[in-house]
């Protein structure tokens, strides 16, 4: 083998060598468990004997379609994810705009705003669980002081989902703020100055100058928040356990209940497959609109 060909072969083998470890990791810890789950969703498998399930085809999916609690969990998941995106992204963008310009105490304000993202989910859930407490919680003390009485924040079917959503927004908004703030600081200063010289007010400058630069960052943050909300388990389960009466039972919480409380691994795998399809559909919608945006910008 001649010198150039040998060098090319070595370069190719080196590239494969760098690719091989992450590929092995993905196959062992992601693709194989996913394939195993998809197969298990076609079987009747109990938790006491997880490796000897009986193949039943689409029987688990037929059970899902005939179960009203399945459609309720889908509805709760979509509402929860949509509201988390709307409020979390909106609050994150507003926070990023607020601390974009230098002012005295900006570092302290940024640290306070990032507190929700820095606190672990379990610790945050326990803190909010105390604040939502029916008897000694700070929220009920405030409402009593205002003469509004006490509220069953986590045990009322009308308030439970909103209470869980408030904790979620408190945690995801700082992440959105960081992403959007990084995008805002990449906006050329001379472009902003030119807009100001032309007489553009703050709102017009944001709409015409800043927004086109930060729109991709906002879209990416919205996608991540949406997928995380579909997958979120710890906050919901620690605060409400999926109750009351399934009002906060998302697909992930339902998977835990079906798999470990009802001991039906096959049916739980079918729930997981539906959640995977839902997340992929959302990612596909984001990809579609991103491709349209790129085509429009290239014209």
C-alpha cells in the first residue's frame, strides 16, 4: 500500500475509532433498551417475571384505546406541556430582556433569577410542598391574611395542575433566560444604535432588530421545555402523586403507576411508546417549521 493510501486508511480508521465509543454507548444504553421496550409493549409481561412475557400483538394498545384514563393522561400531558412552554418561555424571555442591559446589582438579580434552575428537582419539590401545605404553608397564610381563606393547592382538582405548573415554570424559566440572554448579547451593538438613530422606540427595536436574532434560540428553548415537560416525573409525583383523581397524572406518572403499582410492564411499555411518539411528533413539527424558516431566509 502506497504512502497516500496508507495515510488515508489510517485517517479513516482514526475517525471510526472516535465514533465507535459513543456508538457503543448509544446502542447499549439507548437503542437496545428502546427496542426492548417496544417489543415488551407487544407482550403481556408482569413485573414478577419480566423476561418471560407472552406475545399478544397489539393487545396492550387496544386496552389503551378502551381506557378513559389513558385519554385523560394524554390530555393532562398536552395541557401541562403547552402551558409550561407558554409561561416558562414568556417569563424567561422577559427576564432576559430585563437583565440584558447593564444596571447596578445586575449580578445579584441574575443569581436570584437562576436560583430555580440551580436547585435540584427533589429539593425544590420539598420546598414547594411545604409552601403549599394546607395548614402551615406560606401561601395559605398569605391568603388568610388577605381574607381569602385557605386553598387546597395540591388536593383540589381545580388547583393541583396549576400548582404543579407554577413549580415547573419557576424551574424552566431560568434556563430559557440563559439561552435567550446569550442570543441577545450576540446582537450587534451597531445595529441597535442604528435603529435608535432612526427613531425606533424600544418595542420597535426589539421587534425589528433583536427578535430575528433570538427567534432560533426561543424556538430551541421552547422545544426543550416541551420535551422535558412530557418526560417530567419527579416534580409531579412528589407534589401530587398524579392526583387528585388523575388531574395531574401525565403519561410518565401513569407509566409508574401501571408498571410498579399494577405490575403490568407490557401495558406500561405501551404507555411509554405513546409518549415517545408524542415527543417525536413535537420534534418533527419543530424541524418542519425550522426548515421553512431556513428556506425563507435563503431567498
